[in-house]
């Protein structure tokens, strides 16, 4: 694998994980997963937490799979892997506690909030 691809692997994984987690969030809200029981919390939070932990695990595997060479390409590739892992950790941790299913406003209410 070329070093530019290795350098982008972490950020690409973050982009995929971000899209997947928030797609699961929307799907869970639409399908009423908040009302279904799961081993921990409700099904919605359980799926989001599981997705976040899986994303972190794969991000960690990407970091560990980077070569340990001291060349510029190796350092850049490892930095990209770490950037992806830290991005997954920081941007997706709100799934641990936050759910916006209850605060989603119907479309007709959104237009009522606009000034005339």
C-alpha cells in the first residue's frame, strides 16, 4: 500500500464511522429503537454505543498496523492513523449519553420559527 493511502486510512475510517453512526442514529429514531429494550439501556443507545466501540477498535487496529519506520512517509502515515483514531474518539463520544430523538421538531414547526 502506498504511503499516501496509508496516511489517509485513519481519516477515511473516521469519515466512514461518522457517517455510519449518525445514519444509525437517524434509523434508530425513525424506527423507534428508543422504546425497545436491550442488554444495556435501550436498543438505540446500545446500537450507537456498540458502533462507537467497534469504530474505536478498528481505529486502534489501523494505528497498530502502521509500520514503525522512521522515514517521513512512515511518520505521516502514523500521524494520519492517530488523527483518525482521536477523531473517532472525540467526535462520536456524544452517542454515550445524548439522544436527539425526542427534540426533533416536525417540519411545520421549523417554518413557524422563521421570521415573516
